[in-house]
């Protein structure tokens, strides 16, 4: 008898466990708020036409109800409620939709309920010819840190760009494939290239090291051109994601090139052979190009104008280099002309400084995580 009871209990144990699990699951479902957000997304569509920008914003009723203070979100789908709240919704969205370079303010053209999606769609227009570049930020419902806004940009009816904006997203720019768009790319990326070469101490010190031994302007042009060719090749390869070595390798390698150019200067002063600076500039330029590419990745390359942005950034870097070369080479040449011994002393001291700085950066980036 006892054995039969044990067998019966053993047979019903799995059933009891399953029933308890189902009961717990049911309690969890009942405890979940009925108004939980099923889709924390909104959608922004922009179509750049010749005479205006056409657009629309689509959002879930829960998001709209939160900002309007409505306790029943689905009431926004009722025509009377939507009409009454339409002006408030437009004012809230216009304040959170940041668009730079547009020809004028947003002109709202109507609202429609999308009952099947529990959503509301507002249409708008921005009259006037679209700009060559359009800068956008769209954190439309910041109360929800998980909320994301999906952006589709059409140009003449064709989809050209897609972005996702969320909490903390940076503004992004779209460049049109028109003459105005090309000019906007050039105006953006040429100054960026100049700025980067002027704020990059390792790149500047490398150039300084190449110039310390002097030479005629023809030789200096060869050196700078070789460096430009080298970094342009790897900059393009890395920006196009064809070859993309990690920064943990690139940054120490750049520091090492600074050391080597200083050492080469000291060997050249002792009669170490022919002037290898153009070859060193080309070879080491390949390494520096990967460093320039990291800046472009952070800046954000516009895919619709990739060639022009790469070309413009390279032109900016070259202009920055030429400015540095003109100043430094002229100054060093004036010192050597005034006093040959002083010129040699500057070359010696400068090479030692170049080696010391490059060695410091190398140790910092390899052993101290400075890359």
C-alpha cells in the first residue's frame, strides 16, 4: 500500500511542478502593467525635392500620450481627441527635431491616426530649395532612454540615407549629390584635414624631423609629396574599411616613425650615406595614414559623397602640411644662413628632441595604454 502511494506521488510530482510554474508565470503576466511600451520607436521620413522638403513623423500613441498627459493612450486614435491635441504635438515635436541648414521653419500639414499600428502620423513641409548639406538630430521622446528614432532620407524620391537616433546621439549630416552638396563636403572636410594636422603633435614632429637637415626647396617638396602619397593610400584603404589595423598597433608605430626619423638625422650628420628622407617619408606616411583614418571614422564619412570627402580631407591635410613646411623650413633656413654652426646645433638638438619625444610616446602607447 505504501509502495503504491509512493509510486502515485512520484508520478504526480512532475505535474505539480509544471502547475506551479504555470501559476508563477500567470502571476507575472498579471503583475505586468497593461500599458507596457510594445515598441519604443518613432519614424522620421524626409524627402528632399527641388522646391521643398516633404516629411512625416510617426510615433506610438503611448509616447504621445505621455507627453500630452493622457491616461488612456488609445484615445489619441479618436479623431476628436487627435484634432484637439494636434497643435500641442506639433509644438513638442518641432522643438525636439533639430535640423540645420534647412531653408525655413516646419509647416505642419496634417495628422492621421494609424489604428492598426497604435500610432499617429504627422506630415509636414519645409518650403524652399533643400541645402547642399542637411544636419539632423532627432531625440523625439527623451523621457524614455530606450526610445529610438529611425530616420529615412529620400532625395528626389529615392532612399539615400538611414540613421537611428537615441539618447545621447550626435547630430549627423547628409550631403546631396548636387554641386551644392559637393561644395558643402569640401567646406566641411578641408578645414577638418587642416585642423587635424595642426593639432597632431606626433605628425607635426615627424615633419619637423624631416626638415631639420634642410636642403633645397625641390628636395623638401619631394619629401612632403612622398609623405602625402603614403598617407593618402592607407587613409583611403582604412576609410573604405579595406585594411583597418587596430589603434593599439598604429599609434605605437607612428611614435616609432618619429624616433627613426630622428635617428636617421643623426646618421646623416655623420655622413651615413644618401638622403633617404623621401623614401622614409613615403614608407612612414603609410603608417600615419591609418592614424588620419581614425579621425575620419570618428568624424563620420558621408557614404553618398565618399570620394569627395576623402579627397577634401586629404587636401586639408596637405594644406596644413605645406603651411608647417613653409614656416619651419624658412625659419631653419634663416638660422643656417645667419650662422652655419648654429644651424648644425639646431639640427643636432632638434633630432635629439624628436627621438626623446617619439620614445616617450612609444612607451606611453605600448605600456601605459596611451593608444
